């Protein structure tokens, strides 16, 4: 299969390329820079230099090419966002970037289209103790302007991909990423230096290891039902306090210091993410329909392997 991959040089895209190549797919990797093109070539993908936010540039770069599928993994997130504005560039990629990639899919003759969605589309609030499946309301507006901007972008992304005629669209609602990627490694470093305080009380998050996210994406490429979203998460939701403790334990560091959650009041986005939001997601649809199971059932498993491999590499 010939696949156009947006976000090819990102953490998830970089993990996805070797899996796609192992199945003998041909990967066209989008990148804006010469350095990105060199990285993609080293991975075995064919680089295509274009900015997906510039539709004319994108279509010109792809002129004369063909593809069977498009995978949209483009974001501008480089770590845990502290403020609403840290997500604005990603909001634009989910709205206009998705529209541009759908135009590219039409020009390429690609019918299959997978897009990156996100667990926080279920809403920044306490969802209770139950596991949420994909039939729960998604990207519902609340009247809170800062959060609604992100909800509109998530809704636009999924509506475009799942509702465009002639496109077999699938939305992958990933949990919060962790694994061999910069944000997790920074958190581990902070834990070792005892500079990673754990808020208490804290919110609940559904996580997914980067490599499990990539393997689920490959499974969805083959077996995802058109028009369907899938929760891509591990088996065990955790509180942020428990996650930070797991980071410290994996790093061989003392338990993190606990800090009162009200100290985050000056950062309303971060407080909503880490304190007031409780989202426990079910991965049942993904395991049943995609034939996929996460290698790492919990962050405790994934972090232990990550730290061991990092230590052996040095």
C-alpha cells in the first residue's frame, strides 16, 4: 500500500514508519524542512517537503503522485500544554490541516483516511468511575470559550474525516502519550532531580505507550471500520499523582513531593487537565474490532522497559 503520512517526523510518526515499512508499505512522509527530509530518508520513507497548512504548496508537492491511504498524525504539541494558547497551532492543524489533507487524498486517489483524535474530546470534567466507550458524547461545547476552541477543532477533525463522501475515514482517539519521547524523558529527569511535584487531589488520565499507539494505527489501517472512532488507550487508567509516582519509581528516584492542587489555580488549562478532569476510557472496541491489544497494559510496565532500555543505551 502507498501511504501519505502527515506528522511523519513527530514522535508517533517516527514510531509508525518502521512498522509500516515492515509490512512492505511505501511511505510518503510529509515534512517542512531539509533536516526532516533527511531523517525520513534515514528511516526508509520517501520525504515530501510541504507545509500542510499551505494547501497550494501541499498539492504542488504531491502533484503526479498516487497513494492508497492518508494517515494524519500532525500536531504542534511538544509536551504537556500549560496554557490554552499552547494548543492553538494544533487546533488549526485539526481544522484546516485536515481539510487540506482531504483535498490531497482526493488528488492522490486515496480512499482510506486515518486521523489522530484525542481522549480529551470527551470533555474536561469528572466523568465518574465508569469506563467511557466511543458512543459517549464527544466534543460537546460547554460555553467556556477557552475549552470550546479545542472542542470545535476536535469535532471538525472527526466530522471531516468520518463524513466526507468517498473517504473511508477512521478516527483514533488516543490517550495521553508516554514512552521514548521527549516529554516523558523530561518528566523522568525531573523526577530524578526531585522537581516533579504530584498534585493532590489529582485528575485521572488514560495513557497509551507510543509504540502501542503506532501498532493500533497499523491495525486500524487494515481493519478499522469506515466512519468509526476508536479509543486507543492501555488497560489501566491512572491518576496524575499515581503516574508521577510511577515515573519516579521507574527512574529509581524517591516518591515525588505532594503539593496542594489549588496551587495550579493560576493555570486554568493545566489545572483542568491534571486536577478536575477524570477520564477512564474503554479500549474494548479497538481490541475486538482491530485485533489489537496493548503490549503495555499499564504505564508501570511501559516505564520500566523504557528506563531499562535508556540505561542500556548509555
